[in-house]
């Protein structure tokens, strides 16, 4: 008859919750009583997208433009045809080489079903 010779591994899990900020301390206290401990320091969890993706800094509008275009399933050429803005200009805007401006933001917002303020 086989006998277990090794101690079984304890499976660890990591939990993530959202809820009211005023109940945070109560939730942590309750989880600590159940044997759960914080897995990361508070500073580690405060990582911003700007720190995670430094290459996107300074070109948020261009990144949003490219994302909105992809969301709509459009190529730069198709967006150019839909908006009347030259494809070369769209490429330059997405790559941060050309500012979008309010006039183009309004045109692009209509073509991409988005809020024009995101392009500014």
C-alpha cells in the first residue's frame, strides 16, 4: 500500500478586491485573521502607466488616435478616406511628429466615434 512520503505543497493564491475605501482597513483585518498577508508593498502597487510604458509619454493623443483607429478596425488609409485628413498626417499624428489640433480632433472624433477632447 503506497504511503505519502512528502508533505503536500500548500497552494498560495493572490486576491484582488475593489470596494469602498472606508472599509479597506476592516477588509485587511478580516483577511489577516484568515491567514492572508499582503503580497506586495504599497509602493509596488502604486505603479502608474507612465512608469510602466515610458515610451508613450509625451504622445498620449497619438496613442489614443492609433487605439481608436484600431478599435474601429480601420487602417490609416481608411481613416484618411473617412476623415479627409491625409494618411501621411495621420501617421505623423500617431507617431507624435505632428500635433492634432482642435480642428482635426473634431474631425477625427466624428470619424472614430470618440470624444474630441481625448485627442488634445
